[in-house]
C-alpha cells in the first residue's frame, strides 16, 4: 500500500466540535483567576517573549502581522472540517 | 474561506475615516501588537451612539448588521457578517469575570493608535485596558492571552 507522508487526514468533525466546545466554554471566575494568576516561570516568560520577538522581526509592521495572521488562518481553515 | 480577497487594510481605512469611536479589541489587536495568534473574527467595541456610522463604513465590504442600531444598543452587541465576521460590542460598560465594570468612554480616553497601513491608524485600548477586555469572555483562550499580554507588559515596563 502506498503512503503519502504529506497527506494529513482531516480530523473527525465530532472531535473538532468537542474541542471547540472545550475551548469556548466559559470558566468560573475562580477557575479563570487561578489560570491567570498562576506564577509565570522564567521558561514560560522566555517562550512568550521569544515568540513575540520572532513574530515582530518576521513581520515588522502591524499591517504585515495582521496579513500574516489572515494567511495562517486561511491555511489552517482549509484543513478543518466545516462546523456542523 | 479564502482570507485573501477581502481587503483588510481598506476596511480599517473606512472605519478610521467614518468618525465612529471604534476600538479594535480581541485577538486582532493582540496580533497587531506582536502576539503570534490566530483568529477568525474581528472584534470591535464602539461607543453606543456610533453603530450607524460604523455600519456605513462596513457596508461597502458587504458586511451587514444582524441588528438595527437601536436593537444593538438594547442587546449590547451585534454582528456584521459575510465570509468575514465582525463581532461588535456597543455596551456603555461591560463587566469582567471578576465583576469589574469597564466603561467605554474611559477606555476610549486612554486609547492608543497603531498604523495598519500608510495613513491608516486604528484605535486600540491601552495595554492595561486590553487585558481588562480579555476578562470579558472568561474562556480558556482569554486566560492564555492575558498571560501573553502580562509578559509583554512586564517587558515594556523593563
């Protein structure tokens, strides 16, 4: 059987819907604060700042960043099943 | 969704020129500031009296409101939609998950502007206010975004 390593199988729509529901759920005020107020490790801070540094170096202007985000979203959306 | 035919800079130009007190909030504002995130929607927070001006600016892009300005004021929000989706808050004040009242006119007074294209400036909340607006939704991704904004704020404060 031939196998194309580049071809990614689209995720199951039901699984996508479950993940969406999890990501979009509203947390209680206590849950939300616990997440936001959790101490930030040096590693987490460095990772965040490194990702911002890369993005602003690669796309120096706000307009370029917005355009890049639109392209990235469009690319991502192509591989996703339509929401039921 | 193509994400390329729609002229985003021209939409921002039209909004900037229309005279509406409109703040870009949500992930698009974070992206403009330099946070590498993805989103489908545009999120704006308008002065409650400016929905008609804003709608007129969006109409040439075939973005049409799902509520009249009067209805939108009653509900506090509405949507402009075609292939793109623009979520619009028109509430005079919004509560955060922690119960803090965030008042539009105060956030508008503290706004900053960023240049999206030559001669096109978009208003966004100050960094502190952007963090507050991220507390409106209370979703996990809002909490993640706040952590990124806090790291950015700490860096800017040196």
